């Protein structure tokens, strides 16, 4: 049963963490030594499909054979609106058939005779199959730690908060086909909150947690209440089309202008040049999250001309400032909206950042300044925290072989203790209902009531039945005592 | 007795959608048991964590000697021991901590000396049992484990109970999870085999690092640590070996005493013996069958041989009988005819009838003779005369037939003979004798093309050298001849015509001879002795057959000569035609001359004749010649001369050798 695994799968990246019985979650590095794998898939035109970084590198030269950003399309058909399509199709390198809902990859086989046209071979993969392939690559990583051949590795997988319940089933099926045993699918923000152990102490008062996710393509926000170790989702917002891509794009625009100014050549004219700039810009962005400055060097950018520039974090930050402002404005609107509905949300105690883009220091600073009273959690790398949270959740599972795809339970949370005692003997009171316990539906509670009132053996059993009468949305408990 | 009371409680509750995540949620879920009945706190704590531990036992422990303590007993798991799950151990430890933590005891007013407190033993026990590796090493040397092997009396008393217990006990060391059961008396063969295979191939995880004399970490420097490790390793290996041999002994003990194995072996033996017996039986049966077949075949053959012999004998007897009957019939006929005085009216008639009787005897077959005899009994002379007539008719018909075939042959032969041979050609043939042709060839070679007046010169050359000195050749003749010789078309060449002529001539000669011999046969009214024999043997075959043999023999030589002639002609254009010519004449001469070979019969007749007519007999050679058909007096004389010469030469040769 051990180790168990937590997997985060997103549009741009995947991350897998394992956890042993001691509860310590550890991210597994892939073959390239990266802790986060690229969610790219490349078909070689024949039978081989490769995933990860190598696929992403080859994607620039062979876009028609590659699939990327596919996860957003892993949704039930009726949820795939025109808006989602129009947003998604911009980011997918190969063709996507909207009718059949398949990625159509094309590969030109060079013909043997010169006078003939190249033969085009195509391969169709659904988003489901793509997800399966990507997860299969993760399974290989899992097998470093999972040695039990009889039992598929137990995994908890995350899903973005705005996905409908039907998508849970899709994702779980894909992972099961890939070779995992999916014990549970949990929402990304929940996983992130779990990743930081917020509210695990059962006796703490109610706390509010804001999660801000900014991934490769989209961002979303969620508000949670944590009470006695229980997590209650209060509101979710998103997705908003602000993601790492916008940040990279700002940098790309800058490079283009700089190049144009220096050499009077417009890189926009060549797709190849643009692809090169994009790769360089993405690298530059990643470097600048940790380093104060970096060298931006693009070999033979256009017409044999190289591009070389020094990039400092300050300059980068000034470039991405508009995007950050955009995001903060969106966030502000959402919070205000939520606070109007629930006045108690005035106070946000914790902020959890997730998604690779949230690692940008300037963005973190912007969030921190917006919520000065809240505790900002960023000790885990923002792109790994979800996987770690999933892994931690995997530890808690009672019966990992049972699959749970339901996100939340309709429960009644008891906020006071309920004692029973005999006569004035308060010292011998018995706790029937504890503060912070939850009840789902009618329950019988057996309690031993000590005291002299008992019959000959000094004990008699008291059956306590609590009826939860629902009055105007408020729950009023009805307690019935029967003496036996 | 049930009292029921319902109250509305001012309990603060709220309804929420609670995420199914986090420890608290799952703890809460766990508390809500499936039946909806919640266990009270104390119940939950005590559940499944073994027995209470005597405080006096704990107090008796020395924390310094932790290595020798029984960790399971310390945690109250003395009964579960190695079967305790990780969860059990964790819970047991938590319970022990709750009860025995120094702070708790201090609160109760106990005096606790920090260093030597027994609580250290509890933490140490958990340290060992709580992590899998040290727990394994402790389990490996579990003091409760019985390493001994069962004694022989135990085995004899209750073999299966003892070994079932032993193997169940030892099965816990197996690295492989599913340990097969020892099984009972009636276990199946495969199960028992699987069991022993497993145990003879047993891989134990038992290791003895717990018993290490010294702790590696105590070493002061690297060398010392290394030495310690080496020592420990050696000790571990030794113990492991002992353990392996113990397991092996146990399995051997079980195997050797296993009645099932003995049973299986016996069964196997029986089965093999049965198979062998069956095989032998089969072989024997096969052999017997083969022998029987051979015997039967021999018997059948014998029977068939016998039948064949009998049949042959039968045929022979039949034939003899037939002959006898024929003879008898002939005899009765002769006798009857004789008795009746040949039904003759006069002497001439009698002679004729006597002759006729013999003719009848010869020509009539058995049935006819019988019929005749019968008829003669009743009708006498009439039937005899009729038979005489039929016999004569038959003979006449035969003769007629022979004559006809002869005539036919003659006709075809004469028809084939070319009557017309041109005068000129004859002349030319004379002109171009073999000699002349040779001369011509010589001359042509002598005077090559380009010689002045070539053909005239050649003509004079031939005329000069020609020995015959007959007709003179002219230049024109020479030219024609040379051309003809050169001409590759043999059908036109006169050479071929010549060869054909020669061949035909030899053929005709041989034909004439045949006719001669035929005439002789016909001329003699009574067939010779020899031909009579032939007639008898062939059962009424035509007498002509005998004569036919001669032309056949000649026929062989004539086509050979005819074939030789064109072959020579077809050879190189200048080939001498003399060779076929001489051959042809030689062959023909041989056939026509006295050298006609003597047959065996003729020889025998000759010898007989010479003996019967002594030298004193007048006209001796005439008489001898009369005895032999087809031979003249001259032939006989020559033959005798030859024979005398042959005998003389033989005698000379023998004398020379001596």
C-alpha cells in the first residue's frame, strides 16, 4: 500500500510526489532531473509517442505532430463551450477537430520519388488519450518507488477547481488506464491548502484561506473556510485567461521590438524566429524568478543575426507590470464580490499560492501587499505544492482501494459540546456530541451514563437519537433519549 | 422497560459542504462506524491493542539492557508478536505513552528518576518495532521462537500434527508470501510436491544483525568500525548458515518420514512396473503374431506348391492318358482295318488303304478317331472310305495352302525385281569398274584443277593404267563420272544404283534357294522323319513352318548385305564400291555353295548312315546321301572329309601337347 502518490496534472505541466507511511511527501524528479514534467506529447509519425521535455523541444520544429495544452479539453462534451474552444485552439500546435473532439496530428513522410508530393499520415488522439499517455510517463517515475507488481500504485490526482463533476470520472478513467489506482480526485486549491497543513489543528477557530492559482494559461481563485480541520469551500472564481503565457508574451514583445530597433528586422515575419524568441523568453522568465539578472542570447534569430541582451529582474518586472495589474484587478473584483455575499470574509488569514507563475517574486509581492494581514504561504515551490498536497491526502485515506470521486460531503458540523450527566454529578458527565464533530444524516449514538441512578450493575445504557430538523435552511437538532 | 424523552437542544450546529480531505475529516469518518453507531472514546482506544502490561514487569526492566528485553511484551503485544500490524504497534505504543509517560506519572505524584526510568524501555521497544528493518532483525531472533527440531518419538506419535505446526511456525521466515500448507495424509501428489519444492528452495529473510556483538557506531575510527563490521558480518553469515541447515534438516526430517512420499514412490514404482510389463506383453504379443504370420505364410506356400505340383502332374497324366487313348484308338483303327483286311477289294486297294490308314492316324485327332472307330463298328468300310477321303482332302488342303503361300511369295519377289536395266547403264557399269573408279580418283588427285586439257589427260591416264583394257574411256565420260562421284545427291548417283543392284541380286539368289528347298519338300510325298517329329510336337502345326525357318535365316543375311551396300555408297563420295560387291557375292556364294551348314539332325543321320553302310557297300556314298534329305553325295563326301580333317588336327594338337 505504500508508498502512495499524489499527481498534479495541468495544461502545461505535470508533477508527481510520493509519500511513505510517515507522511512526508517528496516530489519525484524526472529523467531530465526536473521536478516538474512538461505536458507535451509528440508523435514521431510512426508508432512512437514521446512525452515531456524532449517533446516540447521538438515541438518548435514539428508543431503539427505535437499536442500541448490538452488538459483544458478533458471535459465532458457538453461543457466544452465555444469560448473554451476559441481560447484553447490558440495554444494547441496541431489541429483539433471540434466535431470529433480529437487532436489530429499530421506527419509528412518524404516520398521516395521526387515528382510526387509528400505523403501525409495522420494520427488522431482524444484529450483522454493524451492525458493517459502523459500519466503513463508519470507512472514510470512512480515505479522507481513503487515495487509491488500486483498492486497498481495508489494515487490521488488533482483537478482544477472549476471543472465539473463529470470530468472527475474522465480523469480517473484516464489514470486507471495509464496504470494508476486512483483513490481520490481532489480540487487543486484544496490540495494546495493541504500541502501547507493549514487548519490541521482541530481545535483552532474558523479560518479563511484564499488560494490564488496562476498556471501556464489560466488563473483562478478560491476561498476556503477551515474549521476544526474541516475544509469548506466558500467560493471559486475563474478561470481567467491570465497565465504564464501572458508574462512570456510581454517579454517576447520586448525582444521583438529590441531586435527590430537594433537590426531593422521584424521577427514577426518568421514563425521560426518567433518560436525561438518564445523559448528563450520562457527560459529567461524562469531564470529571473530566482536570479537577479540573466543573459538573453538567441543564436541566429533571423537572417543569421544573433540576438544578445542583458536582462535584469527589474526590467523584466517593469515589462510584466501590466499583466500583474490585470491579475490583481481581477482578484480584487472577485474578493469584493465574495465579501458582499459573506461579510465574514473580510478577514483572510492565509493565502496559498499555486501554479508555476505564482513563483514570480514581483507577483508574490503584489499579492502580499494587497493582503497585508494574511499569512502568505510560499515555502513550497508553487508548481509542486499541489502534488505534495495530493500525496498528503493519500496518507489520510481510510481505504485507499475504494475510489472517491465525490468532491464534498453534505454534513452538519457541531460547534458545541453536548454532555449528559445524572443529577448534579457534573464531574461524571459524558460527552455525547463533541465540538467539531460532523454528522451526516440521522445517527444513533450509544453512550454509557455513569451514576447511582443506574440499576443493579451500576450501568445503564442510554440511547441518544439526534434528529436534524431543517428549518428554513437552519438546522435544529432534536435529541431523543431512551433509557434501556 | 423503555423510557423515551425528546428535547430540543440549543446546540449550535451548521450545515456545510465539507471537502472530503484532510485528517480531521477522515478521523470523523472513522468515528462514524458503518452502522451509524459511534464507539465511545475509551472503546476506541482499547480496541485491538493487546493486553495490559503489569507495572511490576516494566519496573523490573533495566533500560541499559534494552537489547535483551522482549519488546513485544513491553508494549503489551506479547501474544500477537510478529503478527502485530504496524497499526497495532503504533496504537499500543500510544497507549503505553499515555499511561507511562514520566510527566503523567509525575502529575500523579510518582517519583521519576529521569535516567533510569523504565519509560526508556518503552520508547526503545517502539524504536525497534516501529521501523521495519530493526523489527525484522528483532523478529529474526525472537526469543519465543522455537528453533528445535521435533524428536523421533514425537514424529512417530503424530507426524502430521507435529510437522504442520513446525512448518507453520517456520513459514513466517519466508521471503515469498504464500507458504504452502503441509497438508494431511490424503493430500494430493502435486500439493505435496509443491510443498517440498517450496521448502527445499526456501528463502528466508531471517537475519541475525540483532545479535551483533558490538555496535558499529561505537567504533572510534574508520578502521575499527570496519573491523567491527567484518566481525559482525562473519558472525551473521555463520548464524545464517546454521539457520539454513536447520531448515534443511527440518525439511529432510519431514521428507524422510513422510508416508505420503513413500506412498507416491511406491505408486510410481508400481506404475513403472506396470508400464514395463505392459510393454513387454505388447512386444511378446507382437512377436507371437509375427511368428504366426510367418508360419501361416510358409504353410500357404507349401500348400500352393503342392497344388501346383499336383496340377502339373495332373496335366501330365492327362496328356499321357490322352496320348495313350490316341495310341489305343490308332491301334484299334489299325487293328480293325487290318482285321477287315483293309476293306480292300484288291491288292492295290489294300496298299492304298494301308497307306490311307496311316494317313488317317496322322491327320485325325482323338475325337475324330473315336468317332471313326465307332462309325466303323457299325458301318465298316463305308465310314473308313469316308475317313480316308477326308484325310486325303485335309492333306490336299494343306498342300494347297502351302503352294499358295509359295506362289504368293514368288509373285511378290518377281514383282519386286526390276526387269529393266538400261543398256547404256549396263555398259557404263562395265566401263566404271571398281578399278577404274580407283584410277579416276587417283588421276583427279594427280592432275588438279587448272591442268591444261585436264579431263583428256585423266582419260588417257585411266586408259593407260586400266588393266582390263576393255572399253576406252572418253574425256566426257570421265567428267560425267567425276561429277557423279562428287554429286552429293546419292539418289542420282549411279553408285547407289549399283549398290542397290548388288543387294537385290544377293536377295534374289537366296530366294531361289528357298524355292529349291521348298520344291524338295513338296516333291517328297512322305514327310521326313524330322518334319514328322515337328508335326507331332506342334500338335498339327503346318509343315511349312519347318521350311520357313530357312528363308528366315537367309532373310537375315540378305538385308544385312543390302544394308551394307548403301552404307558403303553413302560414305565418302570416292569410297570403293568393290567392298560391298565382294561381300555380296561372298555371302551369296556361301549360301549357294557346299558350305551350307550341317544341322545336328543331319549330322546324326550322316553318322548313322556311315555306320549302317560299311565301306564295302557298293555305291556307298550314294546310299548315304539318300539317307539324308537335302544333301547330295558330294555334300556328304565333303562333310566327311572335313570331319576327318578336324579329328586329325585335334589328335595332332593333343599329341603336340603330350
